[in-house]
C-alpha cells in the first residue's frame, strides 16, 4: 500500500514540475533519490523498525510517481506529434521489459550474494545511470550541444509546442 499511495500522490505534481522545471531534471533527480533510498533500505531493514521501512518504501514511490509525467514533458519537446506515440511506446516498454529481466537477476543476486545486495547493486547502478542521464539528456533540443542543425530545424518545424 505504501508504494501505491506514494506513486499516485505525485503523478500530477510530476507533470507540473516537468513542465515548469524541465522533465529531464525532474526525472533524473527523482531517480537519484530512489537509488539513494534503495541503498538505505538494507540498513533500515536491520533496525527492526518496520515503520522506517514502510516510510522509505513510501518515499521511493513518491519520487517514482513523478517519472512518467516528467518524461512526457521531455518527449513533448523532442518528439514531433507524428512520431511521439511510437517513441513513447518504445521508451516505456523498457519498464515492461524490466519485469521479465528483474526476476531472474534478483533471484541470482539474492542466492549468491544475499538479499541486501539487491538494494546495493540497484542503488549504485541507479546513481550511475542518473549521472549519465543528467549529463546527456537535455530538456529542449536547443540545449543539446550535440544536435545537428538539420535535426534542430526539423524539430522546430514539426513540434507543436516548446
């Protein structure tokens, strides 16, 4: 329940923050906090205070709740309407793909290293991923130093906003 309530609570906020502050930053920072809470989970589980673990689970869900709305803010500035549905579907399919991959990977980590390493590994990988994301992904095409003149012109000519 902590996950469900936390996730739902920040959906609208995520869209608003993505539009105001930039979806790339909101998404990256939210994922960084989720990764930090993942790293803290084994320590909190060992305190024998169940409420702390429930609170951390709720906090992770609060941060993850902003992810889909904020990433839509990024796509609205990068994907022309005629391409948006396909690109968003491909991007969001990664979350579904993780359901297939996570189960065997998590079982392997837990059986070979112990349950706490699930959280350590995902937390560290998450922080590395966030650093790359925040460095590479820009909110607007105009902010990307690697975009070609042709691509920038194409996006400006074909975007309906931003």
